[in-house]
């Protein structure tokens, strides 16, 4: 009888343990090397930020805003109405390249 009570107690404890929610496990902070940090380039500016900045600078008809190699590539029209292809720095919003499309 004592053995049966012991087994019942263990089974109840095991069930209670398996149904109890587990506490979140803290993950240690990871440090990235400089090479790893540059391999994964994440823009600081969102597409909306880029759109707003270019619009404020006089560009119109902004379309095809795409992220590529640390830069945004944008097709738009400049203040004179010419079609342009722009390369925008993803961190600063600076226009790195401005090509007129013919």
C-alpha cells in the first residue's frame, strides 16, 4: 500500500510539473564581430522615412522604393519633371546617386 501511495504521488507530481507553464529562459547577450555586423545591413530609415524625405526635397511620383546593399533604390521624377533613378543611403537618407532616365 505504501508503494502504491508513493507511485500515485510521483505520477501526480509529474503531471503537475508537465502542465505548469515554464518560466522564460534568459538568453545571454551575443556580441557580433565587425565583419558580421556589416554582413547583415539593416536600414535605419524606413521606406516611409525615405519617401517623406524625398518628397520634401522636391521629388514627385515616387515609386519602386527597394532595399539593396545598404541603400534604397528609388524611381521618381525630379522637380523639373525628368524621370530619375536615385540611390539613397539607408542610414542617413543622403542621395548617393541621381541618374536621369531617358
